[in-house]
């Protein structure tokens, strides 16, 4: 599967927001590309599932 991962094709990159649940803990920000809060982003099932099924 690592050979088919393409951020722009198979995932929607989440670039805004954070995971701050408590005002006293800053959390992680969402940024361009991989980040600890959203990983690679939200899967684009229309392109990801056919690619996974073909491997």
C-alpha cells in the first residue's frame, strides 16, 4: 500500500484546526502534509478504494 499513497490523489489534506481539548494543553496543529493530528488527511474513498483493491 505504501507504493500507492499519494497525498493529493488519495487523501484530502486537512490544514486547519487542532486537537486541543483542554485550554491548558496546547495540542497539535493541523498543517500541510503529514502531521500528528490528521496524519495523511481524510481518505478520498473514490480514488483510494479502487487503488487498494487493485494491489
